């Protein structure tokens, strides 16, 4: 019956072709003789699905596979059935074939033998069932590859196909008055990114002392950049920070480079660090389930098709531990084994074995020193050339190594850095630099997290020395520290942290110890105490010995109060602070700090007994900033800083309150104080007014969904453009224009021009209709863009009223609404107008 149905479908699909041609002889293969229409289809080429079958399938014998992997074009030539080509499905395959099998299938043009078999490789063959036209690729385990989870993904093409730019600005100003001597300063920093799709030009500079006689400006960066599909090219004037995709250029800390860099370390390559460093691979002879257990507890259940697969470990806990892997087919356990999960928060990626590289060169401006004994430095122009490489290895819990070799002005420099993530929650970082002028730099940092959340310990050592020509800050210091969670010993204890740092080059050391404990916590308040000390020892200047105790009180509605005592070299001070943050307000944060000397023993420490400072931060749709002030008996100061952005396209201009290099302009068309919400990758942004610019980070894909703001009275209905996907590169500004209907619900009573009540009448609006009751009253949802109410009478007369909805939000009773007849209405309406 199945064969007959299949033949019927084939005949219907090819009958138009047959009608246009002469009838061909019927093909006979062994005991099967095909109908005339099917014979013609085979002569011309017939497309047949290919199903994958494992030769050791534990399921019922002779059961046909339902796992389609490809389409085969089969034709009849010279008395044989021939596979002309095989095309794999566009969808992602759930089972991976070995590369050898895929290669053979890609160029396969062979005949079936008398048993309707066709050998692909020694581990795979095609079997064709003529009765049902069922084509099966039979494979053994050697013909299958492993379906690994991708550790990397590449960002797609920009969705902004027009020219756009983003200009970020930071403005700062300060005024200081100390004992009658006052000084002031200001700056304006500008960062511009202009783009066309994935191409962008970056400009960065600052102006200092605006309006003063000694105004000066500096340009820090002016370059063209294209970071796309895993490769980055940058050309122009750049600082060493812009140069560093991989390269470490510690010998050129304050230099400018006029040149180019190119490499495969790209911001468009998205790397996954959530997978186990060493994959857990399972093989299933047929479709089944894989279960993961840790200490008898079920962690994960995953379903797989037949074949070899990597188990997804992204949702498993971090750490280094063993899991039991159980494979179930048809609900029965067929095998199990022990595997290791190797996941560490300390590593940057789960990608291993990939070589990242970068080449760079150009003209260099840097501070040159004639020799080791010279303290004079001058700016010199010279050449720069270099290469860098990096690679991650699956050793321990991950080992990353990167190296940079570069030369300039007859100096050659080699830098090597390694990040090692060891088992048992230990991370180790080593950095080294060696130059031909005898300069060197070396540093090492180790951090160990104690098990079961008891705390952590760390240590660091850094040393560097200038050679004959290079100029940088020499260092010779070390740091050690620890933090302990005493709650693990007793629930009423707190946290203690301690650290010691010594600078051997500048001959000073600092010691810090602090204990923090929560005293009580309930719905009304949260009270904690901090006790600590800090000692600073200097060889050639005064030492400082600070001790303190503070009580921190946190209250509901984002309020925080702090009060306590501190001492410096036996001078006792009383301190108090109050801070508060605000939601949905122009003022976002306020704070004030007060300090009073209550017992002075060393008069050379400070000349003022009372000090106060405060700040106010604001956050608006177009700009954010902070105004702060501080004062004492003999001095006072004021500071102001502000930041924002300007986004521009050929037809749009909008302001934003952040300093990110890309974003979206959203045209809502909202009137008055109307508000709605945009959900962007899970974060809510409030939209108000007709146009909004939301700054966003570049090199990301965003899903933008429009909806009502839960905290607003406004109600909107969104038509086309409710959900959008945008991919942003630096300088990209995507313009979104969703179809927004700003809805309000109105209530009222309709009157004719002569004052008569419109009883039981049909009333219409642009988007809806209603019927007035016996009192002429009604309720109706209206789009504020079309504030027209129309009464339609049985004889076709139209009486209209334009509503004043500019200030209406949510719902409102409008009272009596008097309409006016249109000029095209009947004689009745004309008479009414005459009477008026």
C-alpha cells in the first residue's frame, strides 16, 4: 500500500512532464519492472531521500531508519541505476560522518550492483530498496565522526547598511581655593566613530584649559579599522593600546604609532568558556538518552541521535570533578563510564589548539634616552616592526601562552606571558620582558581559592630594571594577602581580610587588616560593623598609623548611613556619611560625608578640625553628570563632570546619555510624556518622546522587543516591528521605526450640535467602534494619533468631534462631547447648521 501511494505521488508530480514527451520503454531491474511514468522520471533523474542506518543498531531488525541526512539524485543509464550526486541537508546535522565518507559522497558517481548496493568506503555502503524507493546509507562506527559543540562563533554582517556616526564626549571642570589661593582647570574629551557597515574611522582627542590663555589640545588616535569575520585590520595613528590585539608592548607605554596592524585576534570571534576543557564524548548505536551523575545526584539529561557526540557541559557546576555517564537506549541502560569535568572560572575560553597571530609596524614616536646615565629624555621618531602569537593548551585546567617580538630604534624586545589554571582552584600568571639594551621586567601572580568557600590567598612579585636606552618606571615590589570566610566556622562570625605590600624600590610598605560582620538583618534595616587598621611605613618621610571602626546601616528605598571613629597617629576623628539613590528620577544619587576631629594630639597632620563633602548625580535622557563639593575651615573645592553621546545618520540626529560606540535610534512617535519600554537582550530601557537613542556596545548581536512600560500609565499597541534583531559594529546606528499606537480609553456623553443627546448611536474611531447607551454615554479605546470621534446615523449622516487628548494618559472621562455635521450630510444637518 505504501509503495502504491508513493508511486501515485510520483506520477502526479511528473505527469505534466510526461504529457509533453513521448512514452519511454518501461525499466526493469531484476524482478522489478517500473511503470512508464516512473521509468521516465528515472531516465531524467529522480531525487530520493537518504537515511542513515548504523549496522549494529540495537533496535528491532529490519526497522527502517527515520534519520534523513541528504538527498540523492538517481538516474537510469545504460541498463544501471546510477547515483549522480548527493546533497547534504542545509539544516544542522545531528550525526557527524567521518571526513573520508563525506569526501566520497561528495564526488560519488557510481552504479548500483545487482543487489542494489553501492560501496562508498570500506566502512559505508548505500542500499536501495526498489519496492519502496528507500535509500539507506549503512555505516559502521569507523564511518562516523564526532559531533563537537562549537567553542567559537563569528559575528554576522552589520544590519546597519547606511553611513552613521557616534560622537561621545566627556566634560570636566574643577575649582580649588586653599588659604585664599585659587586655581581652576577644565577639559573636554571627544571620541568619534564613523562607520559604513563593518568599516569605521576612529578619532580621539582632548582639549585642555578651554577659555584660558594656555589652551592646548592633543590627538591620541586617528585610524581606520575593519574587524570582521575573525580578522582585524587597523591603519593610521594609534596608541599602543589600540595596537594590542595580542601584542604586549610594555616598552612603549606612552608612545604613538603611525602604521598598521593585522591579525586574526578579533572582537567578532565569540568564544565560549562554559564548556569543559576536555570534551566528554559519548557514542550511541541508535537514538537515546545520556544522563550525568555526580556523587549519585543527577546533573543533566540530554537526548542524542545515533552517532558520536560531545555532551553539553555548559550548565554543569564549575570545578574539576568526576561524573558518571550513563547511556540509555529505549529506556534501558546499555553502558556507563566515569568522565572528568574540567571547568574553571579563571580561564578566558574553552578554545584550545587555535593559533592567534598579529603583525604590526610603522613609524614610532617615543621618549628616547641617550644612555643609562642620562636623565634627559626627548621625543624621537623611529621605526617599529613586530609580530605576536598566542595559543591555548588543554593542560591542567587550561594554559594560555602569548609572545611578542618587536624591534624599534636599534632595540629588540621579547615579551612572554602565560596564564595557567591549575586544578584545585589555583590560577598562576607569569609575565616577562627582555630587551637588547639590558632592560627587563618580570612579574608573577598566584591565587588559590580555598575549598568549600573558606576564602582565598594570593601573592604577587614584580621586578623591572631600565637598560641603556629604554625608559619606563622601574619596580621592585611584592604583595601577599588572604581573605577568610569565618561564617564557615560559625554562622555568627564575619569576614576577615589582610594584606601586606612592600615597595623595595621606593622603600615603603603598607599593612591592611579588616574585619566585617553583619550584626542583624531584617525587612527594616541591615546593620553591620567594620573594624580595621592600616599602617604605612616610609623610610624617608612620616609614617601613618590608621585605625577605624564603622557601623554601616542600610535602610529600605536605597538609603545607606555610615558612622564611626577613626584615628591617624593618635588623632581621633568622628566620621559620618549618608547616601541615597533614586529610581525613575532626574536625580540619581546624593551623598554627604562629615568628619570632625574630637581629640587632636599631632597638630602637623591636618590644619582643619572639620571637613565636609557632598555630591549630586543626575541621569537624564540626553546626559549624565555629577556635581561635587568639599570644604573645611581653610579650603574648599568644586568639581563637575558630564558625559553623553550624539548619534547621527543621513536623516536622523539623536542624543544619548552614555559613551558607548554604537546604538539604536528608536522612533516611537509618542506624544507629550508618553512612555514605553524596549527590552534589549534582557535589559529594559525606558522610551519617551518621539525619538530615543540608546547607546550599546559594538561587536554584539541584539534582540530588541518593544512593549508597554509596567510603571507607566500609558498603553501602546505595537504592530509591525515589534521584535527586531540588530548586529552592531563600532559607529553603527540602526534606526528602528516600529508601528506604535498610543492608546487611551475615553468615557463620555455624545451631544448633537443642538444639544440633543445621541442615544443608541454608532460611533467610530480610526481603530474601533462603540454604541452609545440610553444616556448617550460610551467607552472606547482610541489611538492618540487619530483623535477623531464620528457619529454615523441610520440615514448616513456624519457628525464629527475632534478630541483634545494631548494630556490624556491611560483613561479619562471627557464629559459632554458635542459633534458637528460634515458639509456632505443630509438636509437635516444643514437645517441644524442654519439654526446654529
